[in-house]
């Protein structure tokens, strides 16, 4: 009887405690702001509701202990909560933001997870970008990261800008936008000015340091940059902004986001224009930008269409200045198309001013169709179809080399009665480029019990057309018009590849990473109209990467990774067909009959073995990372201290090199409103064995020398104050000295032994220190107007005169103290 009474009491208590209603609030994990119209549904039923504008909800029903509530919101990770977790006073539900499904083409495989993925990397979120981005180009914006530097041809960071990671230039940095490779297939470079103002539409940037096969595109040597554009917002939004700064720099932009329409569609569009007269003379810029994105969400399929790019025009400034002019406030602004130093290296012996009509016009729209299909709970398919079209020209002065442009027998131009002593003058040369690239990147992702397996492919086709003509010149012979092309050729690149990527959780503490990329690349140069060279070069590359991450606890982890990377030279290394009139020849061995053996190129692919070791700590108030790396190269492709006609470095192989380094970074948050951050790196970059060739038979032994362009020491130290509506940020950067060529401190000896070869007597870019400031104030002008702010940025606060980079005798000065200020109004 007593047992029966106890049983009745228990049953009565269970009936009494049965949950009939639940309530709570849903917020964003980062901003802590409420999420309106989040969906909540009882699993396996039609019972559900959504949150109000305050993120609150309430739901009534006869719930059972086994019931659970599924909470979802577009752009956030879906979670499932047992009903018995709800209390009478409600539950705080925190949703973590994820990438929109259509943006995850490459996310799982190459965007790392802190404390889990065994690579060294940094992430910059949309919220961080919106705080301090105004008009900076991407290399400038990323230059505060560990082991990262940049330089600008025109001095003020608008135009042609170049990024280095660990000293490796951007030709050996793998860059992707939405998982689609951006390195030029022929040249390997990244031309950031072809997608101006992209940061305004960016959701996330991840910068990985060191090697890796990537998974698509070119394998990373110095590092990789993954840019994810996801400009959609949960609510309708309209922004207007305008800014003005030094050198008559201006930016105007307007953007609109529709928010979620019928829980199915979202649209984003942006137009902007960046104008600047440039720091150096005649280095103006006019960059127009557009971005259109449309996304549709279905139950299992997400589809997104992206169109972005912009027609750009600018005044050319691709030559540096002499070193003696770096500290001269007037001479450092000079922009010569050609110059020579005198014998002392302290004065110019000859200069040719840049002409007003030396300009560039180019447009390169990007079309992307991204799809994600959720086949089942564990398997999904991602697909990226893309098309990139490029068309444009640059005009440059050719007076000093006009005899090379087709007026002698060497160039096979026959002009009856032409007097070869009558040299055309005041020539303006036009170099035209037309290219198109299209491809498909499919990827299957399988979530299994202990991790994730990703298998994918890459199919890309690139075609180009290059030609040059004499746009204008005095004393041209009869019959020569603007239509005459002194060089013409077609280029092509076919890429077929596949990859497999496995992230395996051995247990709660150990994560294993295995990755393998197999890629077939084929160059072709054909239809060279005047010299008739026609060849193709194909290579098959196998690039593996292995890594182990050990997680001590939720805050500390250590990792080790090993990768072997092989990547090919650029097409110009095999044959610079645009310079054929100046005597450039295909770089291949010769057959016995004097013809070229196109199966035996003189320049070889570079191969690197990279060992990385890292340690990190993460807590609410302190984050720090410590990395060691050792890179051993065979046939590394290095700069030889000379530039071509267009200011680009000339490169070639050296037999063996080593790169070793230490990196450290930290973020300290003593208070919620105060952040102190910094990083430092020290590296040694040495040619273990190599020669610098003066001719086919004569060379300089450069074994043991330091490699050009690699500063040994880099550091950043900054402080950020973010309280209420005020943001203040100060960053100090130090870059150590480095050499402009591979002659190290032996340059003076080479000058004595090879006086006709080296045309300068100083090859050291001096160390520099620069401090930048950013401040902003957010406000609401009146009801309905949100996300408005005033902002001010001051670069080179202490007005230091320095060169940010050097190649041979060319030094590229950075602008003096300069500012930009503006306003953004949000509706």
C-alpha cells in the first residue's frame, strides 16, 4: 500500500510538471543582437512559431520529454534543443553565424577552424572590415597581419598594389574569391585593381601562411588568401557613403540589400567609384565598381548568382625611383618612364618624364553561379560555374627603344626604301590584352562519425590574345598605321585537377588532416604571327599535405604539418613573346639543327618541402599564436634584380634555397572596450646553392647569399578602443631592411669584377617604421536612419620618408602623411 501511494505521488508530480508552454529569446553569437523572424518548430510536428523584432518567442502545446525544438535562421547554424531544457523564465538561445550555403564551395576544405585545423592562419570577419575599411586596397588592408607586407606603385595604396607573405610575392600566394581561383593563369599575378572596393562586399577573409596544396587553383607557396563575399542582410538596408582625402582622393558608393523576401530570395547590389590623383606624378586612378548578387533558398537547394568587377583607368607609374631620391620630398614623387643614375648613384644622369598619355584602360567582369544541394543529412554537393572576361590596353612611351619595334631585318619587316637611320620619335606604344577564362569546380562533402571527407574537381580553360602596335610616332615610314602590330600571339592554359581532403577526429583531443591534390596543367603559345614560335608545355603535379592537431583543452592546442608543393613557372619564363622584337628568345634547349626543343625548357618548376609547428592559446581575454617553419626549395623561382619594360621583376631558378622563421601574434583584451594586439616574425632566407647567369657561358656564384625581397624582421603593435559609439585604432609597423637583388653585401665586389653588368652601387632597402590611425563615430541621425558613421584615417602619422619595396635599382616610395575622411548614412 505504501508503494502504491509513492507511485501515485510520482505520477501526479510528472503530470503536474508536464510542460505546456515554452518561451525565450534568440540572439546573434557575435553581436548579441536579437534575431527577428527566426524559425522555431517542434521536431516531427507542424507546431512552430517565429521571433518578434526583439528576438522573443512563446509557444504553447502539450510537450513530451522526448520532444525537441529546432531553431533556424538563414545564414546561421541550425540547432536542436530538448524541451526539458526550457525553464519557466525562458531560455536564451544563441545562434552562430555561418556562410550562406552557396558560399561554401571551398569553406570546409580551406577555411580553418581555430584550435582544430593544423595550419597557421588569421581570419577577418565582416564586422571587423566594416569598422575600419574606407578605401584601402586588399594588400594594404591585410598588411597588419603577421609576416605580411605590401607596396604600392603610385605610393598611396590606390592602383597597382602588391602583397607579400613571409616575403613571398603574390605570384606564389594562392588567392580565391568564393572558392574560385584568381591568380592569372599565364602570369600567376593577382591584379587587385580589377575588382575595386571588393572589401565592401566581403563576409570573411582568411589568410593562411605557409604551404598547402590549396584544393583548387595554384598551390600555396607563401600562403593563401580566401575571400568570401556574402553581402546579404537579414533586413532591408540601404547605405550611402562619401569620403575625401589627400591627393584629391574621393570615394562615392551606394549599396542596397533587400533582406529576405518571402523567406526565399535575397538581392544585393552596390555601385561605387574611387578617384585619386595619386601620390606620385601622373599616377591618377579612376576605378568604377559594381556588385550584384541574387540568392534563392529552396528546401535542399541554394542557388546564387554573382556579378562583380568594374571598368578601371589609371595613369601608369610602374617604375621606381633611385635610392638617393627616397628621402627627398620632391624627387620621390617623380614618375619617370626611363632614367639612369650617374656613376656616384647620387644623381640622375638621364631622365625621361612620364607622358600624360601613358595610361591604362581595363575591364574584367566576374560571373559566378554557385549552387549547393543537400542530398541527405550527411552528403551535399557544391558546384561553382564561373566566367571571367578581360579586355583592355596600356599605352607607354617607347621613344628610347623604337629601333626594337620592327624596323630592321631581325624583326622580319621588309619596307622598300625605308632609311634605317631615320629613327621614329615620340613613339607611344599600345599593348593590348584580351582574355577569357571559364570553368567548373564541383565538390562533394560527406560528414561521417569521426569527421568530414571532401572530394572535388577543377576544370578551367583560359584563352588570351596579346598584341602591340605603334599607337603614335613621328617619322613613321609610309604604310605603317596604328593597325600595324609589331607582335601578336595567342596564349592558352588548360587545368584539370582533383582533390581529396579528410579531416578526421581520432578522439576528442587529436585531429588528423590529410589532403592530396592532383593537377594537370598545360600551357600553349601559338599563332605568333611574325616569328612563328608555337609550343605547348604540360605538367602533372601531385601535392600532398598532412597535419596533426592536439587539443590540450578548450583553450590550448599544438599542431604539426608537412607539405610538399610543386608549381610551374609563368609563361613569360618560357618565352616573353612581347619582347621578341628586342631579341628575347624562347628559353629551351636547342636541337642539333638549331631549332628549339620544346620538350626541354631551361626554366624548371619549383618544389618546396614545408614543415610547420604551431602552438596557440585562446581565452576570453587573451589569444596568442606561436609558429615555427622550415622550407626547403629545389629550383626556387627568385627575382634576379632586374625589371622588364613594364617594371615587373625578371625571375629565374636557383638550385636550392632554405627559408626558416619564427612567428608570434597576440590579442589582449583587458576590458571589453580595449584591445591590444601585435605580431612579430623573424626569418632567414638563403640561397644554399645557386648562380646568377650573365650569359650562357658566364655566371656569378651567389651561394650563401640572402634572397632579395625578404626582410628578416617584421612587427606590428596596435591598440583599439571601442566604447559605446566610438572606435579609435592605432597601429605601428616595423619592417626590417632587405636586399633588392641576390648579391647581398657582395655587390661592391661584383661591381669591381663585372663593371659592365651591375648599373647601381646600393642594393639595400632600409628598414622603416610607420604608424597609422583610424577613428570613427557611429550615430543615428534620426529615427529610421541606422548604421551611420563618421570616420577619419591618417596614414604615416609621423610623416616618415621611406621606400616600401625595391627591385634592383628601383625603389618604390610610400606616401608622406595623408588622410581620408568621410560619412556613411544607413537606412
